[in-house]
C-alpha cells in the first residue's frame, strides 16, 4: 500500500510516456449494450473474448524503456463489466519468456507491486537484470507485468496538471491552527474536484474489483487456464479479492506485505493503523541511526536523533532549504526509511552531510525536478490512481469533525505521518463519484493454498493485516519474518523465506504449519 507523505507531494511511482488507452467497442446492438449484465457474467464474457484474441506480442515501444527480449502488448477490457459490449479500455502488458526447458515451464507468473497506482511493468527486468532471488522461478515461468486500469499506459487518469502537482514547497502538513486545517481541507476538496473534471468518466469504474476482473481477462488472454500471481502491498488486496471472486481460477498465489482485507478497515481505518505502524518503524530507524552515530554524527540516542529531526523540520519551515524543501518535502523523502531498510543508510548519509554543512545534498534528494516532465506525469498519475481507487472502493467519513478528532488524537503519540496521511486521503471525504461497499474477502470453492509472507514491523501494511487474511483464506500458510519491518519481504535476501517461495512456486509445496523466520540482515551504515 503506497503512501506519499502529503497531498500533491512528489514521488515517482512509474516511468515512461503516458498514452490514451480508450478504444472502440466491439459491435453490439443497442439493447445488449444498454441493458446491463451482472458484473460476474460480464467478466466471463470479456475473458472468453480475450482467450480467443490472445495478445499480439511485439517489441516494446522505445520510450517505454524495456529492451528485447522483453515484449509488450495490449489486452482490451470493458470499462464497465456490467456492460461488457460497451466502451473498452486497453491494459498494457509485458513479458519475458521462461529461461528453462520446455519441460520445466509451468506458465505465466503475473505480478503487481502495489499502490494503488503502481506499475508492474518492470517485473520482467528481474530476468534481464539476472536477479539471483528469482533465477529458479524464471526457469519455470514467463514473468508478466501489467499497468492496472488508469495507470501508466493503461488509459491513464489525472487529477491536476503534473507540473503544478510537483511544485514545492508545499504547506507543512502538521497544522498550527484551525486556519491551517481549513487551508488543507480546501486543497483536498479542490483535488477531488480536479479528479472529477479531468477523469470523471473513469472514476466510477476505478475499483479494486474491476482491476481484479481485468486481471482475470489478462489471464485468459495469456492462454492460462489458471492464474499464478505474486502481489506485494496493495497487490495483496488485489490477490485477496481475486481469490474471493475467482477462487477456481487460482493455481498459485503469493501475497507479500498484506493490506488488511477487513471491510471495516478498507480504507479509512487502514490509514489510521498505518500511522501507528509508521511511527513504530520510524523509531526503529532512529535507534539504528543512534547506534551508528560514529558514522553519521546525528545523535547517539534515539531522543537526540528525534531532536535533530524536529530542528530540521523547524529550519525548513522557517526558510525552505534551497527555496523548495519544506517540512512536506522532508516527510516525502524521509518516509522511505520506515518503508524500506535499503533506504536507511542513504537517507542517514544525506542527513549527515546536511548537519556537516552540505545543504545541497538534501535539497537534491528531496526537491522535485521540474525538468523531469515524464517523471512528473507518472508521479501525478500514480497519485491520481491511488486516490481514485481508495475513494471508490469504500464509503469514507464525510464529517470533518470525525477526521479532525481521529487524527488529532493519533498525532499526539504518532506524529511522523499522521497529518500528512490525513490530507493525502481527505479528497475521499468530498468525492463526487460512487463509493462502493468493499468485497467480503473469503475462501471460495476451488481455492488452493495461498502463501502469505509478512514482517512483524512493516510500516505500510501492519502485521494484523496478514493475520486477518490468513484467517479468511482457509488452508493458507503464513511465513512471518520476526522483528523485521522492510516492506516487500520476498525481494529481500533471507534464505528461510526465499527457499520456501521457490518451493511453493516450483512444486506447490508448503510447510505443514506456519513458519517464523529470523530477520534478514540489518543494513550496514
């Protein structure tokens, strides 16, 4: 589950030139087109159509950044599955063939990295970049990525001009007064209005269940009778909903760093839970920085590191660093440390340089790049999809008093991300398009065993989400990485986990009970 720190903050999620993906609908008489079908039947019709058409694979467009032997193609899906013969949109897909023998091949493995708003198109590069963690799996599977609806090359949506979206400095997300709150509320409402103005025709249909239906159509287009799927972060919610709506279509499924699938959590409560987990992992990082004070010289206790953080925020609030880096931009940059262990040392090093007098290093790291127009388009698009999906998936509180009360309470003990996260999601309070009731995630007929992987101290997807999904998917197995917190466990070197992921994907083998693994190696300063 991807979060940027503050409404309108920069953070590249995907890369490449965005193109319009709407195409003409297949022929259908007016009665069929307008009468409406059940979405389940519409998904079946679309999948049957895709299975006949297949995918016309070709070299990827040069500006997509994927060289041979990676191939690209398109899959047509209905905008509205209740009208499968109505308007169609295009889903961009890419693949690289399995590296093993014909006898070793087990089909396609489809990937989603999270978001909402993330692109899975880089997945085949795990093969071209010779990622050792995935070498065994690559022998058995084609690696397939895709841009979900609204993302990247798949009929991208937008809520605001991308260059305006990344401009800095933005207001400090932590309010000092009621006037500050009113200003942020105004920005959130304007953002919601911008989404409706620029992308209103798509918004009713930007839901997780529709992305799941698209995924089943992609499965059919690939010629796969059953789906092999790896979902990380928000991709786990895609997996959970797919397992509910299409249980008999699952062959193997791994969900890594799990979004809590409870209807009561999606999405308002999930964000509040996330604020608590981010504070926990922020504290973990501060302790690591303090332990390595001989290298970084930031502070030799977590309390001293926190004081340096508050001093940095105050300085940037009074006079933005380089004229562009204020508290909002600092949070956007520093939040990578609670997200990923791989960011621990680089962020600490940049901060260390700042304390030693090198302000430019921090400015370069945290400021937007207005010259990167393609990156800014991608960043704005990712934020738009994040907002559109979360706002459409569930009904959000419309009472500002509730938002204010809940976030004021949380901020007292969890100040790192609470208000930034609140403003990020507040457009959902004034969302003009339809808001759905979340799917009741559960085990359906024919669902095989699902492998769940989760660290106990994950900031973005708190541990309770994995426990909840494990309860709901009968026969599932949970691998726990204890006392670790980096988001996206299957991409890390931990043989206790890596070997079990390989065994499951290659042979379907799972342990007879849940497994607890020791943490992966702590980052070195």
